[in-house]
C-alpha cells in the first residue's frame, strides 16, 4: 500500500477592490509537513481581473502572486522568510490580510505526491 501523507492547501484569491469584496481564484498554496514541502502555483486571468476593475494594476497583481511563489521557494526569493522552515512560510502566507491578493481558508487532504497535488489543485480550482 502506498503511503499517503496529510497536506494542507489554501487558495490565493485576487480581490481587485477590497471594499467591494468581489474575488476570483488565482493560485494555490500547498504544504505537506511530512515532506517539509511548501509550494505555490498561480494563474492570473487578466480578463476576470479587468472585468472586476478596469483600472486594476495587472503588473502589481502579477508581482504579488510571484512574491508568494518566491516565499514558498525559500532562499533569496523568500526575503525575510528565507531562513524559515516550510511550515512557518506556509503559516505566514495564509495569515489573513486585506490586500489585493488574499489567502482563502485552509483545507486538508491526503496525498502520495505533494508536488503533483499543486498542479492538480491549480487545474481543478483555478484554471
């Protein structure tokens, strides 16, 4: 029997105008403690963004999504979180915030492949 490990995930939502509360999914964060694994994959639908706010800062939103991916990757791309372990980086990224890019609720599941889980969730929940 193949070993299945617990993983946690949260969606990354884009909220172009925080005061209106309208949002759409633009990425997923996945954390698996058993593998010391954290990763984010993003996909920005510019048409959705501009439909919700024609004056949205597309470049800025893209940069914010890339920054999340950088923090997950660790090292120099993680900025001040560079020395943190995978779990700490995940917890920092899922903390509530009122910015244009916001984390959603955390969910859990079982997986044999945390890396593959990132792509699967992106396909199912974002694209």
